[in-house]
C-alpha cells in the first residue's frame, strides 16, 4: 500500500502538466527511440570488417562531435536566450541531415566533418531542453517533469537499444546477406541507422504544435556581453566537478560498445541487450530520484551515487567474462546517472531566469571538451589492447569530482532554494 501511495503521488503532478510539456515529452519519445538505435550500432557499423575503421579513428570521430558540442555550447545557450527554446529545439533537429551523411559517405574527412556538424546542431537541441521545461512547468511539478522526461528517454532508449541490436541481422537475413558483428553486411546496419534518423525527424511534429509563451527575451547586445549572467561564481562552481566527470566519462563511455565487442567478442544483439538493460536501470533510478532527493537532499544524492559507482567501474575491465563485465557496467550506469535530473534542476534553481540557457550551455561545454580529449586517448589505448588504463583514470576523476561537488554545495540546501532563486532575480 505504501508503494502504491508513493506511485500515485509521483504520477499525480504529471497528469496536470500543460499541453506544451506533454508535446515536449512526445518529442522526447521519438528522440529517445532514435538515440537508442543509433547509439548501439553506429560505431559497430564503422568497425565492420567490410567498412574497416579502427578504434583509434572512431575515438577521433567522437572527439570531433564532442569538441563541436563544447565549442557551440555557450553560443547555443545564448541563442536559446535570444530566440526562445522552441525555435532552438527545431533548429537543433537539423543535425539529423549530418547523421544521414554519416551513414552513406564513408570517407574519413567527410565523417569527421559530419560528426562535427552534427555536434554543433545537436547541441542546440540538448541545451534548449532544460529551459523549455522550466518555462512550461511550475515549482510543484518541476522535479517530476525533469525526472519523467529522463525516464521516458530511458524507456524509449531501452526499446531502441534492443531494436538496434537485432535489426541489422534481421534486415540482412531477410535480404539474404551475411550477418554478424565481424562479417555482417553493412546494408542491414545502414537501413537500421536510416530508421533512427527518420524517428529523430518525427520529433519536429509535436514541437511545431507547441504554443510558446510570450516571455520578454534578452537583447542580443546583452547576451553577447554576457550581461545576463548574474551568478558567475555559482556557475563556475558547477563547471569544475562537471569537467572532471566529463573527463572520466570520456575514457570509458563513448567506446564501451567496442570494448565489449573487442574484449569479450560480444555480438551486436548482445551489445544491444546490454545497452537496453543499462537504460532500464537508469530509468528505474530516474523514477527514484525525486524521492532520493527528498530524503537525502539534492547535493548528497549526487555525491553518494557517484561514490557508489566506483567499485563497479574497475570491475568492468577486470571481469572474467561478458556477463560479469556487463553487470558491472549496468550497475555503474544506473548509479552515475540516476541523480542527473536532480543535479540539473539544482543548477537551474540556483541561477536566475535570464541565465538558465546560458548556464546549460556552459555546463555542456565543461562536460564535452574534456570528454572529447579523453575519447581520442581511449580509442588509441583500445587499439593497442590496453583495456584497464581508461577505467583506472575514471576511478580517479569521479571521486575527486564528487568530493568537490559535496564540499562546494553542501551548505546550499540549508537555504531554501526558492529563496535563493528569488534573491538571484
């Protein structure tokens, strides 16, 4: 009975969300399904024997996209402040044209340029999400909207991950072509990736139906001079641990599918299942996040989850087989990410209305640039059979980030966040 009462309390505010919030959640469904498919198989597609790209180039490819994300993040935040989040979301979907190019045009230079372009445009979409949700929810339902948005992303990503794992071989088998992660035909992979891009484009439909509120936007000269930034010290304090997390994550997250393929000889379907199970635990964590924050507080929740993930990080490369390695990865993923929406919400609450999108951009920049540098180094390590060092580096940066986060913000929640936000205005 207690669980049912808690569940009812959780979903009650979601049922009261306005039309704009619901349309955004529908767009999230399309995006989650698309990203689940793409995330599982794109690098596996490039690593096919018939395509021939190694982990060192694939690491550089991720670096190009992540570097673009880091470079455009602040301008994207300023652009969102200027035009409003709806236009920014729609413009961000243009990144899918670059994704189409990546499927067909397999020249290294073209792939790198397309990855960079996709990173530029896609970042605009991701930056606009948090300000959009802030503008289209009130304080009572906000935590649930952030959490439910992540939960939807995760659930659809689970479905997409599984689809991405099985569709290439299904397409190839139906066409009488070779299957498998080594000798499989690229045709099935291309068709699957095309489905992913089509789903991403479908997000345009609900976003076009959004009726944006009339809110006074910042003027261009104010934004270019960063005069809208009222809380520079608070933003910098968030950026430091964010950069450390990005650095550590860059060594293991971008190439984890290739790690499982190379070290444990995992099939595409197995990689898809692992990714899906990781997303399931992440979704469960996102559902628990509001209750965790209510009991421990936002700051303690973030720090505790990051510390608890550490043992599982080193278990991944030291595991004797795929089952143990995958289990450690799934638990690490859940713990590291379950408090993500709570951390984002705290950032948005501790800055003023006029600097939220700018803050979102700066956080993305702080995460992406170190992540970009780390991915290239990790790709080179994997190419030389070094499976342990990337994870070892991550076990150093994560606890350092968690410790700094707790030390810096441990006193914040002694002050009512609503009062703090009011003062910032």
